[in-house]
């Protein structure tokens, strides 16, 4: 009798592809149910039924509901990070900050993103490690990316601060304003023009606090010189 591992080793690529599709079905079904029903109300039985797989197959991929949810958290954070492109400061400090901020709002402050956050935060008492995983994989990671961008701007003499992480935290808080609360409460979404105005006002407030003194005047002189030529 051949062992299961031997069967797998001699199987063709089609079988491996089918196994991949099953796992994807499990992940998609779990994500949908977690968002609709929450973590506590979603059972592994329901996920298996929705994914059209057996419980044995489901547990072969994920030994527990917590493990499956942890996988979803990491996958969600990776996807969002891949969609949030860091701008090049060569386009100008204001344009770079605006580009990132508007992307951030579009990626993180959607009703679906807030529903995912709420599904995680609702389990903070029973599964604090899941909340920690989300924080480390998502918000903290993005904070560090922003801090790196601001540090580069400081190195170029465009900004001044003593703590890049603190400055990044202020930046994100200013550009998102009340949008997270607005979305979390299910209120009517702000019009794009209104959301963009909030972002721009946040950037202006951030630059008033952190822009290196004299930078704007130097930039203005450069523009005037270019225009005169």
C-alpha cells in the first residue's frame, strides 16, 4: 500500500492545482462569513459547507478557527500593503504626501475594511493575540512605512522633527480626520471632494508643524526663477 505522501509525490500538477483551489475556496468562504457574521458566530462547519469541502479537508489546511482567522488577517494586511504604493519625493513633498494620504484613505477607510477591523476588535478580550497580529501586520507596518518616507524628507532638508514615528502618527491622524468614525458608524460616505479636502487640510496642518523653516520660501524662489527664465 502506498503512503499518502507517495500518492502526493506521484500526482500530476492538476491535483496540486485542485488542492490550491480548495484552499482558496476555504479562505474566500471564511472571509465572507467572518465579515457577515463576525468571528464568534462563524463556525468551522459553516465555513466547510460554504466552501463545499469536508471538515477533514478544512482542518487539513487550518487546525482551528483561530489559525484560519490569523491567516486571513496576514493576507488582508499584505494585500493592503501591496496596494498602498510609497510615492517618490522627487515629485515634491506636498504631492508625495497627498498621493500617499489619498491612497491610504481609499485602501483602509472603506466599509469592507472597517468591517474587517470590527470583526477583529470584537475578539480583543478572548483572542488578544489576533488583535496584536493585526496591529503588527497592518497599522504598525504602515506607520513604519510613513516614518521612513518622512525620515527621507528630513534627510533632504524638507521636514524637521525628533521622532519620525511620532511625526508619522500625527500625519496619519491629521489626514484621515473623522473618516474612520464616519465609516465605522455606517454614515453616508463623504463625497470624494469632501474627503480630498479633509486630506489636504490635514497635510496643511502637518506641514505647518513639521515643515523646515524657510523650505516653502526657497521653493517659491525656485518657482519664480524658473518662470522668469
